[in-house]
C-alpha cells in the first residue's frame, strides 16, 4: 500500500525523484465501507474503479522517471488523478485537495482514509513528463486496453470523426505588432543573458519603442504609416541580427529562443529590394500560414479560417465509437496546427487505429476527410469502409443544370477515349495535377467542337474545344458510385450517425473548454486534448455502468408544435 506524504514540489521540478513501483490494487477495508456508506449509488470514480480495477499501473510510466534519486510518488495514481481532474474541470490545487478530502477519490486511488495526499505541483510535473515522446497517447491506449478487457470496447464496428478549432493561449497579434513584439522579446532576452554585449547597440529611441509590451491599435496615416512603422522595426531588428551573426559575436546568443523567433519573423515579413533596402512584405508575398506564426510566445499557433470562422491556434480531431450496445468511447486524438486540413489526417487515423487493433469496419466522416483515394486506401490497406459525402461536380454545366457535365460523357477505359453526347471521341488523354491529385485530361478536336450545335451550353470558350479532367479509372468509378449512393435514403440513414460526434465536441467544449488551450505549444496542447478525451471516456463509462439514460435532444416548443401539425 502506497502512503503519500505531504511535501513540496521542488524535488519533482528538479527531476530528483525515481520511480519505485508499488502495489495499490487492494482498497483498504475502511475506505470501502466508508465510501459505500457515504455514496450508496456510487460515483463515477467508484464505478469505474470497480469495473476496470486499477486503471493505470506504475510500470507503464517507468520510462518517464530516472532510475536513481529519492522515491517518487505513484505515477499510476497521478495519471488517474489527472483524468478525474479533467472530468470535473478542477485546478491542480482543487484536484490535490480532492485527493485529501474526497472519499470517492480515495476509493478509486486505493488510499487509506488518513492519507494526506500530495503537493499540487506534482500534477504539473506529471503533465510535463507526458509531453515527452508519445506518453499521453500511450496513456490513452492503456485506458482503451482496460476498456477492451472489460468488454466495453472492441475492434470493428462503427466509428466517426470530426474536428474543431482551438484558440491559442496567447494574444493574436497583427503583423505590425508581431514584428515589434518579436524584437522587444529578443531584446529582453539579450538584456538578461548578455547585457554588456547588447548595451553598445542600443539607440536612444529604443527605450520608448521597446521598453514595454507592443500594443498598436491604429496607426494614424493609413497604410503608408503602417509600412513606415514596420520598416523602422525592420531596421532596428536587422541591426541586432547583423550584430548577432558577426564573427566576433558569442555563438551561444544565436541559439537563444527569442533570437531564433526574431530571425524567422524577419524572414517571413521582410525582404531586400533591388537597391539593398529592407522592405515590408506585401500581404500577397507572405509565406503560407502553415509556416508563419502569430505570436513570438507560441510559434506553434498559426492563423486559419474555415467556414467564416477565423482563429489563431490549433485544430483537434476526435474519433469515437458509435455502437448501440456499448458506450461511445473516444479512441483516437490528433492535434495539429490550425492550417492542416482535415483530409490530411484520414490516413494517419486509420494507421494509428490499426496499430492498436481498434480499426473500425466502417468509418463515418464528413466531406473534409474523404476523397476517392481515401476510400480506396482505407479498403485496400485496412479493410475499412469509409463512409462520407464525396464532393459534388463543381463544373459550370453541373451547377447550372444546362449543357453536358462530366457524367454525360461515356468513357472507354480500354481505348482511353471519351465520347461526348453527340458521338465525337477525344484524343488520347494527357495528365495534369489539380490540388495535389493526378487527373486524366480528355481533349476533343477543335473542328468537332466549333461545328457542334450544342457548343454554347457545352463550353464557355469561344475558340478552344471542350476538355474534361477525370481521375484514374479506379478512383473515377469510386467517385461516380459514391455520388450516386449518397443520393439514396439508405445512404442518408447510414450516414446520419455521424451527427453524434457533434455532441461529443459540444460536451468537451462545455465541460473542459476544448476550444481554448490552457498551455503554449502543440505538444502541451495535445496532452490537454488527450486528458480531455480520457475524462470524457471515464464519464461515459460510469454512465453506462450506472445505466444512466441519455439526454434527449432539445427542441423548442414551436418546433415541436410544427412537427405535430405536420404529422
């Protein structure tokens, strides 16, 4: 039985504690009697402990701790406390207090009633250790393994995936503010590390410009004044960078974090003109958003816009089971920078699920995750049926309903020819790439098109012949078949289950603030998302064990009245 003693967190922060695995599987008899007397129906912590036994063992975290030093606290118990903490949205102090005072938490952790718990700083230290490698994901896999052993989770079946935006924990800066604040942060760092080296570089105006945090709401004078202010920042920053890369400058200064940020910001937002002058980049000449960042204090936070929503931060993808006879369990969590599109995660999700033996038989996603290539790979590599709406034909003819869309052309794949509705055949197709995908381009003879009576509705060009771009045969057939299927009622009924993932995102947003990260950096944000998913799994498992009825979808009285009238 592990007894925890109250002590400060200095040893944990210094990394002086070693892991000495201990056995805490047996819950003390007095703790059992008192907990069930106080909570006769049980609590989520108690119900999950009874069904899953010990959720996390110390040995599963052995690689996160050194082999020497003073004995540390149980990482298995710290892991469970972290999940309970996120399940109830508690601060570190409140979670440590709950370990000391909550009888149901002592029951779940296997503690004596007199146990005084631990210092709250150990929770921060434990999360820092989870950032190393893939420890957070391994922690989720341990939970999923326990759920599988308890019969609450299995491979195959149906799963669904969706994503939502996550705001960074830092203020989003304009480009002008970013330039000024990056320089100010670098000057602050240099003033602390090498004041004697920096002092000769300082101009008299710098104290006024960079002596306090840069906040620029509006620059009088319009765009020209903004450019002028930006180029003042640029010249000052270039003076510092030139001195840093001079042969006699200390090499260690070039490796300082804020100095590296300053260098990257100047590469992203400035350029040298033909006359050798440093200039402010025009908005159209900027690097892509996936390379640029919006704050010198979190270089993983990037700008993105989707469906009218603009944000700076990250994107999180949750994949969960949707079986009627089992609880809905989050089985995969992926956190990316904001500009990474949903479809770039489809293959990774399938590979990760297959590696953990939790690949679904059917994976239900929205249009952002699915292409014919994704459908083909999911079936061939993992035997997964990827269900989702293939994007419709965006050609002018298909949108207007006039003329001949791609579906009106007959394709002979053996002869590699397309035949138009008037019986004219194309030449041998060439290849082209559109949005990273390879297409076959079938061109028709100019003479045939100019003489065709249907030329005007078929093509908008006054001089060029009609051409159509199609995916290679296997992908084209998948595209055509899926577009036909998704018009049927049977397909719509199967696809309706995808809407349930919106409830999971809503639950985690309301209970854990999923759309706003608590930390800086992609790795720490991912730890938050994994712990949030595990807290959701714990709550849902407890509700399943207790047979708590699911909440009904809310509906306004007017909507109910209209539905009754229509029925």
